[in-house]
């Protein structure tokens, strides 16, 4: 880029309102910069932080400036960011060819997790609601160019409503046939009732191509929180279910996506991050604009924060992590 062009471009940039920085990470005063608009994060040196905060884009190295622009950390001066984000979201909705629908076939769950806010009841979806569901899908599809319907079976615990999943799946597939759409589904389960035969029924007969099982870390941490309503341990049962499934010779041929999701907070994160001795990890709060308290954003460092280079970021209070690369 010619110097005159670069200067003209820089004069038309401003800091994004949706960019935030962590506290100082080490004695070099490095920080994490994070765009809440694009979910991009990386570490910057003190001089880069100072230039950005001052709006001095002219002094930024070219590669850093390009990264800021790419990650929407530096945006056009005349852009109304809120309106731009709203329009981006509307465009994604208009252009989306995937119809996604979440269905809760049951209000029941076998677990008594101490952090769960759901009121579990032995109530399953009644067959009188099936037609209403199909009517809802028809209304959503009207005037749209959907090419696929993808169902998310959720709970409470969706396997408590396995009968409903069996009954609804043919109706949903028939809806797709009438509209020339493909069909697919996923299920999020605690895994306690996911026996080998049920897993392969879900995959082979009910067209589920993604099974997500929730754990809360290793057995030591998991069983303290994710127990049955009678306080019974569940980790070993779930693990044995998973082992039976993946050791079946049909597993590789099924092409199903099997994932483990860990629910993480300050009580069990040491059982989920790479295993280290207690006290190895340190937590730093990332300020969240508009939040009175500490918010949900954290930087986790491994070892000596000033020198280890091992940094993780979570924006959902330990539910998920990203490794921060220097």
C-alpha cells in the first residue's frame, strides 16, 4: 500500500466499540485484545495497546493493522456499528438455507445437578402437539429457500422422550419430502441412558448424525455435581456407555459425530483444562462493558503468568475455552 493511500485509509478508521482488552498479563504488560463482534482474540504488546487506545493507527505495523481491520477491531469512521451488526445478522438469516428447530420431547431428567434451574417433571410431549409442530415448520418455510431441516433434540433429558422421537421422526421426514428438503438431527444427552443399542437406533433408524454427551470433567469432579436425584454416581456408567459404543465394529462405518461437552466453572476447571497440580492455573477477569459485576469473561494462565506463555480465554464463564496464541 502506498504511503498516501495508507494515510487516507487510516484517517477513515476508528476503534470498534465492541473491542475490549484484558488486564495486564505479565511484567511486559502484554494484554489480550478481544472483539465481541467477531469473537477473535490475540495477545498484543504494550506499545500496540497504547497506539490502539490513542487511535494512532498510522503508527501501527502494517500486519497488525490488517489484523485489526480483518477482526473488526478497527472499523470505518462513518459506520454505525450497531446497525451494521443488525444488518449482518439479517443477511445471514435471509441467506440461510438450513432450517433449524429445537424440540424438547420430555420434561424429565434422571440427574439432579446442583446447578440446574429446570423443574423436572414426568411429562412428555403429547401426540396432539405433533400437528402443531408440523404447521409451525410449514409457516417458517413459507417463502424461504430452505434446503435442509435439522432438528436438535434437547431436554431436560431427550432420551426420556425416546418414544416421541420415534413417532415424530417419520412426520418430520415426510415434511421434508413434500418440500424437497434433506433431513438431519442431533441430540444432546447426559449419556446415562445411551446404551449401545439405543445409540445405533438413533443413528441408523432416526437419522441422528451428531450425538453430544455432557460431562463435568473427570469422575472426581463430575460425580460431585452431576449425580442422580438420589446422589448416585454417574460418571462410570456414562463412560462405559461411550466405550461400548465406540468399540462396536459399526462405529467407524456409521460416520456419526460423537462429541463430549464439558460444563465448566470455577469449581471444576482444574478437571477439564490440561491436568496439572492444584494451584497451577490462575484466573484474571476480562472487563465486560455494561456489566456491574465481574461478568463471564476470564483469562486463565498456566504456571507463572509472566513467563509461561500458556493462556486460555473463556467468554461464557468456563463453559468453553480457546487457547490464546502469542
